[in-house]
C-alpha cells in the first residue's frame, strides 16, 4: 500500500450507546484533519458484519482501527484476529462494573494477537485518537507536526504554580 493511502482510520463500536464515548476519538482525528469512518460493528450481534469489516479493512485503506466496546468486550480482539492492521481498544464504561469488565476483556489478550488498550471511557477515546495520529504521523509529516504542536500547547498550558 502506498504511504499516501495510509491516512484513514476506522472507528468502530459495538453499539449506538458507545458513541457518546467514541465521538471523542472522532473529534481528535478531525482536529488533525485525519479522515475517519465511523461504524457500528458488534462482535456478537452482527458477527457477519464484523467479519466483513475486518477482512476488508486493508482493502479499504485503513491504517488504524479504533474499536470501542463494553461489557464482555470481545470486538477489538476479534477484529485484531482477522487483520494485521493495528487495533486500539477503548473500554467503554459499563453501568454495572464501571468499565472494569470492558478493560480486562480488552487488555488481557493472550499472546499472539495484540490489542493496544487505552483507559476506560472518554480519556481512553481521546488517547485512542492521539495514538492513531501518532501512528499515522510516522508516514505523514503534516500529522506529525500537528501532534508536536498539540503537545507543545499542552505543556504551555500547565501553570507552574497552583492558584
Ligand atoms: C457491547 O454491549 C457494546 O459495546 C456496549 O458497550 C454494550 C451495551 O450495548 P447496548 O445494550 O447499550 O446496546 O456490545
């Protein structure tokens, strides 16, 4: 695949209810002018859709997949098993176990199929966007520079003394 094409991210999630968290990944990517497609793909409710998505991910020029899931969160691992594109898993904060179930399901992948796992909820979704940007930044100077600018601004915003 040519490096020019390696600029698109897929954001997938198990349910509409995940979007209130996953929209933050989209916001971050948009702030870096990175193209993304957002889809609902459930490992257990729409397994055929999941299979088709993952098998066609490379053909569709995705360079990173961000997958948000809650509860017994098998979506990121299942997708990672079907493609060699890097998968970042976002544990959604579930009602009953506050996302601990999601976190442990996503982070505890047995050896052989990795899923890069971020924090539970909004912070994780934001970091997933930033992580995807840094992967894309390896091939794309504009994105890399924007990321460096973002970090510089962030550092400058931290006051030396508390009020
Ligand atoms: C998972 O089940 C989804 O990722 C979601 O976090 C969770 C609950 O889904 P809904 O019952 O809200 O559709 O598949």
